[in-house]
């Protein structure tokens, strides 16, 4: 499945420092598909949190700092 995330929406979820773990709502309207799960300062912590999510139907992205 392909998602076209709006550039403005992506910019809102790109942190100034650290990493944001962001989910994608495949049924959301354009411009409101992303939702913040948690912010992390370290990549290892963000990656670990992403891997530990139990819902296999959840689509996740890690956005690094700008």
C-alpha cells in the first residue's frame, strides 16, 4: 500500500532534535494521516520502541531531526 503524506504534515512531525515515532492512519484524509506516538532523543530508543509495537496492522515511520 502506498501513502502520499502531505509535505506540510511531514514537516509538523519532523522534530528539531531527536526522533519522532509517527503512525500513519491509512483511512485519514490527506493532511491528517500522521499521528505522534512518542518522541525520543536517541535513535536506539526510537528503534526499540518501533520494534516493540504489537499491532501488526499499524504503519510506523521514524522521523529524524531536521
